[in-house]
């Protein structure tokens, strides 16, 4: 027999299952919003960016104003808070020292002293004398010199300070570059926001599990009653590739495909259930023929199908959570009256399933039943699986009264949204 896929939780482990048609439809919307940001919002925001990005007047690294004094020696630089230098162009072009991504210059002051300077070349100004330039505003700054600078230690008047004429300068983008970058950044944020909205709405509509806080999945049991009843149809919930398995109270999340299949095929065509009234009537019919009686034929098959139907009806919103718990309680108590353990219930369920397969004309009924029995044995072997929930769990339920969570808390403590392939 081929291996059966066995999952504790859901196929969509972290909720990022891709829906290709929706993704394709979403791309033009994202592109339109990104273009709107680039061409409509970008020009409006650019002046604010330009003002914020530019250095203040006479700030270190910016052009030196006429009121900034010119330093001639280290003593001047130590005295002056801000200053500039007058330097020949040959120094700027040739006397350089590279350390990583930074380029420094060896500058000779009018005093004859040589120092290291870090210069923002974009803020250098011409003077009236060809080949002579006015440096940006600078300051005499203490530092721990890199090894590349220390090579010239013997030629420098000071190595524990340098002339900082770069400061906090950052290149200011042109308007075209700024709006283009804004559009690209907006496209990323739009994608993230839409993804978060899609995820939030999808979780609330039961389409998939939460990505991170997966114990808050609205389709996980809320109490011991729901956890116990989800275990009654765990074999069915692991028998079809479309389903996701225990402990979901519906067997699967409500993707469009699953909801359509439940509503139109499973409930509609197979059971003739098209609304709440017909669904509850069918459940009651399955339950009542075993209520108050013992050793009725295939009670496990009928009663487990009743809880299964309730989960399906809840997923397609034929009944609400209160109705689900009320009917779960009623059906579960009758299961506990008929059987003394999960094994007894499973044997009755599997016998009824095989008889149903034979009655519906399937020639390989025994093989189908054997497959579900194998699923049961694999579920049973899992120490944290559906049959780890105590059989004699309290299934009482009262509207408005908080139900017990003893068994559920243990299940959720060990619960992890992962897949298991058991051969």
C-alpha cells in the first residue's frame, strides 16, 4: 500500500500558500499604485526631501561661506570651531590615501605642516586663482587613524587628528532619481501591506491558518468538547488530500475550493443538504436512531458522520459556533454511551464504512476499509494525536458558560503546524 500523508495540522503550514490567479490580478493594481506614488506624490514630496537631505549652511562637509575663516596651521584649526582651507588642485587629485571605501588627502598647510583631510569634493569651490580651490567647511577632529594613514606617519605633523571636511554629507538625489526610488520603495511597501491585509482577512474568513500565531487559528478547538469531537472524525479528515486533518474542527480551512466542494458536492449532492434546517434534520436522524439504545448496528459510523457533518456545516456557515457546540455535545454524549474507548468507536466506524462501501456497489470495499484502518492505526500511534484526548472527557455544554480546556490546553501546548509523512 502506498504511503498515506498524515498531518497534525494543515497543509498550508504557515499560511503563505500562493493563489496564482489572485496574484496575477493583483500585480496590475500594485503597479498602478506604485506609478501613482512615483509620478503624482513624488514631485510633491521632493522639496521636503531635498530640504531634509541637504546639509545646513556652513555645516561640516557643506560649501564654506565667506564668513568662515581660513586656517593656516594646526594651531588655527585647534582654535577655530569651523574653518576652511585654500588648497591647490594638484593635492586634491594626487596626494590621496585609500582606506576601505574612504579616500583621504595629504594636505600641506601654509604653515608647512602636513595633515590628513577627508574632503567632500562636491562642496569644493573655485577661487579667483586658477588651480587653487576653497575647501568645504571643516573641523579638526580626533580619531584612531587607519593603518593606511600610519604609513605616512613620519611625513605628517599629527596622526591623532584629521581635518573632517566630509561630515554627514549624503548625495542629494535629483528629482527623477528620487521619484523613481520612491516608486520602487512604494511598490515593496504596497506588496507588504496588501500581503498583510490578504493574510488578516484570509485568517478571519477561515481560508488559511495564521502565519505566526497559529494557535489563534479560529478553526482550532476552543474547548475540550470541540477537541474531543474533532477526534471522532479524524479518520475522515485524513482520508482525502484536499483535507488538512486534526485538530481542525472542520477538517480543513475554508478555501474557495474546499467550501465549494463541501457545499455543493459533500453536503448538496451526497447528503441532499442545502440549508441549516436540512442539515440539522439529517444530523438528528443519524443520532436519534442510536439515542437511548445500546449495541445498535454501525453506531460509530453514523455518529461519527454526524459530527463530521456538523464540522462541514460550520465551515460553510450553515450553523454558528453555538449551534456547533450544542450539537457536538448532544452527539458526543451518545457516542460515549455506546462505546467505552476510541478503539471501540473506531471498530464500529470502520465496520460501518466497509458495509456502506459494499452497499453502494464498490467492489473494492475491503480495500477502502483497510486504507482507513491504516490511517486510524497511524493516528493512534501518535502520542500527541487525536486519540490522546481522554475518552471520558466532559462533554457538557451550557450557552454562555466557559467550557473546560484541560485536554485542549495539553493538545495546543504540543501542537505544531507541521506535516508528517508516515509510511
